[in-house]
C-alpha cells in the first residue's frame, strides 16, 4: 500500500492518519498501560491490592461504556466525544506522575483514576469501529487492518522496550525523581497527539443516520444476548473461549521471571520474539488477506492459539522459548485481525455500535473470570514450576475444547454473515 494507493482512495488522508494514530496509541499501551500493575506495586501496594487495581477498574470501565451510545445519541457529537475521550485518557497519566514523585495516593483515588483510564478508552471503541467501517473501503479492509495491526504491534514493542529500558536503568527526567515518570510522560504525549490526529480525520455527518434511530438500553442489550441471532451466538461462544485464554495468559510473564529465572535481557528478548511474530503474522495477512475471508482468518487464529500453553513445560531452553513466543505471536496476529475484521466487515449488523459496546463488556468479563481461575489455582497449589506447567496444560486443554465449540459455530454461521437483531422501533 504505497502513497499512490492512498491518493486513489476517497479518504486516503484519513487512512494514513489512522495508521499514525494506531502507532501512537500502541506506544501509549506499551509504555503506559502495560506498566500500571508494576506502578501499583512500586507505590507499596500488596500483590492483592495491585490485582484489584488491575481488574476492578477494567470491568467497571467496560460497564460504564455501555452508556456511551445513549450519551452520544443525545449530544449528537460522536467525533467530538471520541477526541475528548482520547484526551481524557491521556490526562490520566499526569496524576500518576505526581503521586509517584510526591506521596502515595489513597487506594480508592487510584481506583478512580484507573477506572477513568479504562472508561475513556472503552467509550471510544464502538463509534471508532463505526467510523472506520465507513472510511475503509470493503475491498481493502483485510489488507488495511492487517497493516494497521502490524503498525500497532510495532508501537507496543517501542513502548514496552523503551519503558523496560527506562525502568532497568532507572532513568529520571527533569525535576521528577520517579522511575515511571519517563514512561507515563511518553504515554501522555503519544495519546495527546493521537487525540489531535483523531480530530483531523474526516467524519461525514450522514454516517450517523442509522445511529440516531438505534434504540439503546440495558433491556435492548439483554434482548440482543438472548435473541439467538448469529451475532449474539458469536459473543456468547467467544466468552468461554476468551476466559480460557486468560486462565493461563497472564501468568506467562511470572512463569518466565520466577520459575525459568530469566534475567531482564532474556525476558525482553522473549517479549520481542512474541511481538516479532505478531508483526510477521500481520505482514503475511496484509499480503494474503485478499484471498481469505474474515471468518477464515479468525478460524486459523483460534485453531493456532488454542494449544499454545501446552508447550511451556517441554523445555526451559532459551531458543525453544523464543521460538514458542514467536509462533505464538504469529498465531495471535490471525486471531486479533480476524476478530477485528468480523467486527468491522459485517454489513448486516444494523446496531453495530451497541454490538461493539456489548462485545467490549463481555470480553472484559471473560478476562476477569479467566484470570481469577488461574490466580486461584496458583494461590491454592503454590507457585512452583510444576504447578505453572499444570495450569498451562489445563488452560490449553480448555482452549481446545471451547475453541472447537466456537469454530463449529463460526463455520455454521459462516462468520461473515452474522446478523444482529434490528433495533426496536
């Protein structure tokens, strides 16, 4: 996709701006969001408190964003809402810098700040999905979002590695003495610029015609989930699979650091291998995406990531771990791009914004459920090498089982033809 390609597109400038926005947002995730649990521990909170700070704001933010469609229908300013939400998410990092360099905040103040971070982030997604669905032509959606995924993974890599080096070498900046200052300052700057870029992308008022008539309420959300439509079956089928993913996924890093005894440089190498696999997977999909439907990409993603955790107990050899991380990243590229395309490319979903809002909430619940199961297992059976391996085997087994159920459902509905129920008149 060269410059000539973008010149040929009606919204070519906005498509290029969206790539820059994706890069900056992902740097914020890598340098800011990824280090929020470590920040809580550095302030002196216990492991349990840090866990609550990680999970409670996530689920609360996902719940609160369910009100976003109603608010925007009343204000009728979706673009302004998205730009404002991105700016608010950036501002969240400023009090975190202050608290690290001055005094430890009250626990509930920190809960409130973290909740604001997740709420502002989640509240952008439904309308951003609606926006991008109109900006990106159907014939290039697979290629474009594969490219955007590659750019995003590069951004996360820059943020993670830059942040990790900053903490490792205890880099300080200006009058601030906190080790997280540089990370959160980088996250703040990237997200603020990202919000400015969002404001420069084209938005056509006529795109809101269907949105304005969409009826949104908790009754409608419940009605949708129990409707038996292909879209509701997709969300309900994805919930147990995604929960199974998070039975083991959050514990790979603790396993590598505490049980495999990796030093900092080896651990960063493992992270780079994972993100490198994701980038290569996105490149592959960018080149071959036109030949594959969204459901086809999603199918291979679920199939490839399902057995992944089962291999962790085979060897502690560093080369083996790098290869496992790389192939895991490659598989995750298929899953992430496939899921995104299924959310974007289903033209038959009349109430897409409500669908994405509900998707965000249900998947956040799945993250909490899966993480709780995994944490309970480790806490009850002690954090030994063998118990971690057992957890990974169980997580992989349940991924395979529920992945098979999910794929059977996707095959039956052909994924690309999911239809949500019509909004009530």
